[in-house]
């Protein structure tokens, strides 16, 4: 083990083999009992809706921003968050574990507890997630025994990981006053399965103190093993479903992978949509905005609502809510690049989208209307037009009905108006419905809405609250569509329209309100034997401007801010933490006489609706600095005589054996990530004509070759080699002619090779020939020369950023990417040759403390074949490949500071200008927050 690991253990930042895991205990909190039946999870006997989505802490290396994302998730109505825990992110070497800084998962779990979010914990050991090795540590490639099986070598390795992470998760379970409500064993484990392994994973979890239900996410809603019965079965099996596939270039194509309705897998457990598609990886480099369009609000309406009513699911995990950044060497090589924006509802720069609005509309409904937590299939009202499809569920206790209305053909986009004959709990009705475009509605009948009785409505419920004894309900529909709502009263109520065009009629028992969805209409209904009610009738867009927050005095509604982070009642004051992206109105429906936002009193007036109305300022403009005064350093081929490891191994744990010996795989010598330098020394015969090399780098990798300092050229790295049936014994082949006279008989010669490895393959199929595919040189022939090889890779000496941050460039090893100088820098030359060129500049970023300004580094156009590694204050924030799909690289707060250093390591395969690649800072968002993000 390297000296740095010993140093880390001395500092207490990592855990040594066999050491006890000591972490801050969870604050004393009330313990709870978690149960379940075929309908839902329960906490202390109360049914809950687990409306959750995926967030990857390891893709946001700024713990202070974890809370920002979690607050935005909660603000959209989510009750939970699904969290992968990345073994490789925490373990740089066997027996060594780091849970400090950006790896402080205790801090993350405390945040979820403070925010009241349930956690579905997913520690793997395998997680996939399009991350290097699928979350496995790279050192596992050197361990004997098939991964994702009960083989002894792998078992010893994963038990070590679970022995570290499980006790942390156990301390934070709901049953101990924490947030973890379910534990996911393994991940999409459906190919080459080993039931004993699944059984042993769960035995280990229970032995480590996990007592919440154990779940699993069966891949793809198909016929693969789903662990619902037999050896290795879990308590609550779930289903992954990606009905849109990853067809980002053609977002108008729907349902590539099916109808997307989650199956019930066990009669005694709730239906669990464990991973439901909420974005897409950009397989074809269409750009993530196309992926966002593919999985946009129309898709969400049709598929999410069809899933909820089609199966009665009460546990959801949407993948992804926030994708983030595969910074450093986090990306898996075949499917993704640096950005993992994923087309998600919250962008990589933490901005909110129209998808977020739709999540909020559905989330508020799913978590407000309690009868949804227990439903059975029911007879659906029949539409007059067969082109309209209906499906229904009913709560067996309250008899509340939920009816899905959409096109019979989910792909249809016509405008259909019809009626449905609806036998509601309160009588039979002919209800007008309209399906315009790709749309779906969940309509409700027979529902006790606060103190009101909702007979039926063809508008959808956003949410409702009770404030000072008065019900406030928000219903909505698409702009321009007709709406009707029927409420039951014992006598004629008084109806007063405050805003908009709402017509009312009363037939002795039913009050019917008719309107057209446009803007925001308001009506007061009082009398009739029920408490008063304020009815808000809006469009999709106006509904999205409302926020529901719980306080000690009950839930409140806020309208007009760009997000609401928190709400509290303090005497007669409503105290909000909220953001604004522009100046505008703020309106609150709360038991308050005064309003405080961001620590400042807001002048308000009482409206006829009984709300408080005021105004909030927007953010101040921020000017970003220009990037100038660049300095330069060259990195000669295989430069320096320190840090080299003799490469002389003749055997390897990889099932893929090398073409030539010695073994030159970088992992075999402990160099797992990024660029690797090789140098091979030999005595020339003078007759050598060709240097023939092979390299396996993963998709997108390449290598550059020099002989006696003369550049010979470059080649793309390979992506495959098969040990059992060698269909490709020539992956990443490059043949480089030896220039005449370069080698002289009997003289020493040196071959230098720079290999850019692109992360490690995932292990989706539990196949070691996939996961243990090597990285680095696969074969090397220089005539008949006997070559003595050395290899040099990354130095694992960065405690703060960890081993995934850098590779083996000389500049990285010497700290050229770090703040503070580290050597002599010069003015850029007029031209540069092939190889590695370093550029550096400093800049200041001054933003008001009460604003959240999202910044990215944008690459401009310049011809040539090159890639750039971007370092901001020492953090590797991505790899730009000229001609690739990504030009903007997000720089999160925490990484980005007031005083900043920017270093670019440019690896070019051809001569080019000496000036740095054109880059600039761009603003992706600006919000007034009322104070620093915590």
C-alpha cells in the first residue's frame, strides 16, 4: 500500500482494514416502526406514499450544494430520495475507505433527516449508474473470483465494503429516528445470477443492523429474475422501466420499450416502480436538451399517470431527478461523457425546468390525496368515444375513485372531446372530458377534500390545505380547456367569484362550477353546512407557480417565487426561505399577519382571497470576468525519472490475456484512472521498420507514440478482447513506421507512449470479461527487440479530491493543476507540437452572498484533434474532446471560489497554435436566495 494511504489513516480520514467504523451518532430522535402490506409502506401504522427520485451525491463535489438539490426535491412534493452509495468512490485501495469531505455520507443522511425526506438506500455493491466500473472499485479487477457472485474472492471484497457502509445506513434508519426507510440489495441483477449471492447480501445487511424492508430493482419489467420468490428473494421486489429507451435524437417517438406500467411482483408487498425513466443518457450525442424533450412533460403526464393508476404503485423512484457531473474519472466509457445532466428535471447547473413543474403538479397530488395510498382496480366509466381510454382505481375504505383519461393510442395527439358515464360514490353523472394532444388526467370523485365533499371534477387536483378554518384548494387544467367541479352541500351555499369567469348552479344537493382554464380564477364558497372554501382554478402554468410547505401550524401555500426552500410560523409571521429569479409578486395563504422572506420583512396587503400579497426583488446582475493572461508549460514525452514502476508481470487476474508479454495493463500496477505513460528501453538492431502496438482504453480513448523523442503518430484505443473465443486479438491496433536513420545498431532506444484510458466498463451482465477488461497497452512489438518496460500513472496523494480526480500526466503528478503555482510558467509559444501542453490563468468570481449564480466554462471553436482536461482549483471538472457533444462544463459553488485558478491540460495528436483553446465563463442561472446556500 502506498505511503499516502498510511498517511490518510494517521489523519483519521480513511478506515484501515479491520478497523471499527466510528462516526457521529444520529441525534436522539423518536424511533418508528416500518411495515408494509400489499398496498403501501407504513410508518407507525400510517400509510405513506414514497414519491422519490434519484440523486447522486458523488456527482456533485460540493456538499454545501447537496442541501440545495435536496431542498428543491422536497419543494416539488417529493417525500423521499433514492441514493446510490458508490463503493469505488470511497475505496481507493483494498481495505481503505474514505468518508470525509465530499464523501461524507453521514452529512448527507443528516440533511435528509433535517428535511424530512425518506431515503431508499442503494449501496450495491454494484450500482451501474453509468459510472466507472458500475461503482466497483478499480482494484476489484485484480481480485480473483467472478464479481456479482458468491465466489470467495469477491465475497471477501464486497463484505468489506458493506461492513463499512451498512453500519452507517443502520444508524440512520427510520426505525432509529433517521431517514432510511428501505434498503436496496444489489442492482438490476438479472443476468448470470447467483441466488446464494443475493441471499448472502441480505444476511450481511441484517447482521449489520439493517431492519427496514429490503428491496430490489428488477431490470426492464421483463422476464429476467425479479427476486420475488425462491432463494435470494427480497421483501419488496421492484421494477425498472425505461419506456422511452434512450432515443434522444428522435424525441417524438414514444414507447420504444413498452407501455411502462409497473407489474405487481408479490401479493403481499406494495407495487414498487423502483427506477422509472425520468431522463436519458445521451447515447447518440444529440445533447441533453433533446433527452429532456424525449422525457418531457407530455411523456410524464401519459406514462407516469398511466403507471400510477395501472398498477396502484405507492413506491416510486424516478431516475434521475438531478444528474449532476461525472467529474474526474467518474464516467463509464461506453455510454456517457462528463455531463450527466440526463435531461433531468433539475439540470446539471441546478436549474428548474418544465419537467420539474410537472413533477410538482403530480407530486403534490400524489402526496396530498391520502386515499391514493390504498387502492384496488375498479370499473372505469365508459367514454362515448372509443378513441378515449379510461382506467380506474378505488379506495376500499373511503370509496374515493381515481380515473385515468387519455388517448386509447398513447402516441395519438388529436384533440378529442367526449363524455364519460361515471358511477361515482355520490351518484351517476355524465362528465365532459377532453384529451388534447399527448395528455393524460387523473380525475377524482367521492373525495373528502378537507371539510368539503368533492363529488367529481374534470379538473385535476394540485393540492389543498386548511388555513384558519378555511379550505384552500387548487385545481388546474390545460390552457383553454373547459372545466367543471361538483361539490356536495346540504343547502345552497353562497358563491362569490373574486377573479375570472366561473359560473355556478345548485340543484338542491350539488353545487356545479363551470369555467374555462385560463390564468387564475378564484371563488369563495361559504355556507351550505360546510366550512368556507377558497377555490383556485388555474392552468398547468399557474399551478406550477404554487408551492406547498409544511409548518408546525399546518401546511401553507406560496405563489410567485422561483422556489420555496423552507417555511415556518413564528407567532403571527410566516418566515420563508425562498428564491427569486426576477422581481415580482409573492402571495401566501397562511395563518399569518406578517411575512418575512430571506430574513427581511416584506410589506404586504390582505387580498379579498384572504391571502397576503407583497413584492420581492429579483437578483442583481453579475458580470463574469474574461479569461486572459494565460501562462504555459510543456510536458515532454515520458518526462522525468521518478515515479516509474517496472512493468515485468507475466500473469494477470484479467480473464483477457495480453497479446504480448510482459503484462502492461495499468490496473495490474495499481494505476487505475486516467492517463498513463509508458517507456520501453531496448537496444536497437537498426533494422526495425515498424512499431506495432495495441491498446484497450474504452470507447473514446487514444494513445500517442514517440520513438527516441520523435513523434510517430496516434491511434484510437480498442474496446474489446475476448479470452474464451478471441474474436479480436487486435484491439486498438496501431502500426507506426520507424523513420529512416532514427535507430542505429547497438545504440540504446526508448519508446514513449501516452495512453488515455476512459474509465472502466460496467458489469451489467455480471460477466468478468466485460468488467475486468484491461486498460492500457495490450500488445507491443518493435521488430525482434527485447524491451524493458516501465509504467507511470497517478499519484494517490490528494486527500481532498480523492483518487478519481487525476491521472498520470507529469503535470498532474507534480501539482501543475493545483492552486499556488508549482513551478515556472511561461508565455505561450507561437505553435506547439503533438503531445501535452499545459495552460494556466487566475480569475476572480465576485457574486453577492445572497445570490446563487451558476457558472460554466464554455469551449469555443478551434480546429484540430485534441482533448482538454479542465482543472478548477485543482478539481478535474471534465474532459473536453474537440468535436464532441459537450462544450459547457459546469463549475459548482464550492469548487468555484472567489479567487480561482484554471488549468487546462491539452493533449493534441497534431501540431497546433500555441495559444490556449478558446474558453470563456458563461452564466447559466442567477437567483436571489436571501442568504448563502447552506
